[in-house]
C-alpha cells in the first residue's frame, strides 16, 4: 500500500547498535571490563545464554558491516563508544589503541558518506569506576564522565555531527544493576548525578567551537489506559510522568517536578544534593531529543495481589503481567505481537512523537525502534515478514507525524545487524542483517542480509515512499 510521503529530502535514514552488544574483543588492545560484561556474564551462568566476549565481533568486522550499511543505503549509523576501551579505568590514562579503533570506524563511515551518531554511554560503565567509588552513585563520576566526554569532543568532534550523552537514563534509574548498582536508592542518587553530568556535558559541548549537535536519549513506550475508569486514566499519565517526562523536564528546565520529589518521598527514598546543583542543572539547551521507541502498553490499576508474577524488569513480556502495587499490564487485542510479546503499533509511535514534540518543541531523532523475532536460515535466506510489517507501520506513522508538524529528522531502527540482547542472549534477534551464530556456537559469524534489509534498502532509495 502506497502512502503519502512527507519525509524531507535530507531525512537521515540510518540504523542503530551499541558497543557491548556488538564489539566483542572485551580484553583486547588494552580494554578493561565494563559493568555490562560482568552483568551479562552472570546472566549467562544463570540462564545459559552467552556473554559479551565475542558478540557479533564488530571490533574485527566493522569494515564488512559498514560496507553492508552502505549497500543498504544508510545515511546515518547510531553506535556507542565503549568508555572502558577509551579509558580502561574510566579515568586516568587514555588507551591509544581504543581511540584508534573508533577513529577507524568513524573514517570508514565517512568514506561511505554515512553520518556517525555517537552515544557516549550505553549501559556499559567501566567496572573500574564501580570498584573505585560505586560509579554514578558517587559524585566523583560527574567529573570523570565530563573528562571522558571532553576527550571525545576534542579528539573526534570534527567528524561527529550528532552526539547522544547517556542511553536510556530512565532505564538506569529504575534498574540499578544495568549501571553496576545494587538497589533503587543508589540508582536514584546515581540518576541525580547523571542529570548533572548530562547538563555539564551539553554545556561543555556548546562552549566548544564544534559544528555538531548534542542531546539526551530516553526510551518511551506509549501507554494506553486499560479502561475509561478515571483511575486507569490517571495511572497511565502518572507512569508516563514518572517514567520519562520528569527526566526530560529536569534536563530541559533544570528543575525536578514537584510530583517526582513527592513520589520519592512517599517511597522513603531521597537523593542527596549540594547547594550548587540547581545552578548546575540550569540553562541547558539540548539541540534535539533522541527517543528509543519499540512498543505500546495497556496499563490499568493494580488489582489482585494473588496474581502477581515476579516482575523483574521491562524485558519481560509486556502483556498480562503486573508490577506489584503499581499496575496491571494487558495484552492489546487491536495490535499484533512479535515472538517476544512486544506489539506492532504504528499509531502508538505517531502518538508518542506528537506528544513529545508538542511538549518540548525540540527536533526529534529516533535512535531505536524494532521488532525482536526468533529466526532461522531458510535455504540461505531469512524471511522476516513480521519485521517488514513492523517497519512499514512505523515509517507510515513517522510520515504522518511529520505531516502533523513534528520535526523528526532521523530514523535509526534497532538494529543493523543482529546483536547480543541486553538481557536475553543472541536468540532474540532485531537485525536487518542476520549474524549466523547461536548462544553456544560461534560458527563463522557470517553476515546474511534478511528480507527486511532489502525492503529497507528500497525504502531509503525511495526516501520513505513505501
Ligand atoms: C533498549 C536498549 O532499551 O532496548 C538496547 O537501549 C536493547 O540496548 C534494546 O538491546 C532491546 O532490548 P533487549 O533486552 O531485547 O535487548
């Protein structure tokens, strides 16, 4: 079905990945471990998935992958630097070989006219910073992040048009172990420090004579109230506010909303501040907002204590589950679901784009969006029709959001190649390119473009006319 096309000619069609989920080579050329390496190793021991040691071997195969990106027609590539590859201890001495690797990746992208979009921190804080002072729980992390960012801006800045500060701080605030921490009160304190780090990093970037842009990167699922019961309506709004909007408000307006502070107080959690914090947080002007959007959720009041499953994080199926004392989540009968019970809801994306744009009036970039499937090679090919359906809906919705007036300028679906899932090993595949390995058998890590790769190639070639 052909839809009206509102994409501007210079729209940045891209794709997305992150360091710990693709690079492997975790102990090569001076790199030291990150919290992601430790966390995923533990999960591997418990659930028999795999670890980060090889992932997709992007470290050694970036040229092959970037060549495929060029073949697909990508105009941008969103990836992250591994902080512990550049500063193995998080602070102290810079690792020249790590820097060289990112120089090579950037130059290779530029060779094909693909714009690098770089995330400074994507779930992989250097473990050494946890050992030194408990990472972002401590205030010292702010200066270390700033030094790391400053080095990156000075060294790579002339070649990077878009920087993202911290990937999904909203997730890090709620799931302590993704940031190497143990409990919620630590991660809430850490989130305050990340807010200051974010603010100072953006101010620092804007004080330098560089031509690129910088912004934060948050994740957002569109939330529908389960019924017209006013209490469900309130709950959906409240989860939005406490999930993401309090953070963007703080980053943009430099002040925590009252409802957030009172919510923490009611939970008996409060972060420590210093007198200067409110001025540190003020006067930050992100150039854009980067949004990771995958799915929508149906939420209703928490009803039944007896039906509580053991909720452990957002990676669990988003249907018929509950979060104790907070909410029930329901399956949405109007939308189709992928193999991991995340749904396909293009309208939900349009809704999110409108809501976020009208609230902040900042240009938007989609830095993650995709559907996880279980896949097998079928006579040398991967027929991922459901993913094509998903991408099709998303792209139609983006076009309509642009027609509505949303300033959306880049789309980077997750993920370019299959990558190691942040929590469920290699079987959970999101890629446009299949990586032929399993959790237990690395095989030869052959790259095989899926049907969705060719579909997206055509879509980019037609600038979004699908
Ligand atoms: C996002 C993360 O939250 O979701 C990615 O930024 C992650 O790192 C993606 O891979 C999908 O989640 P998962 O757990 O299925 O890998």
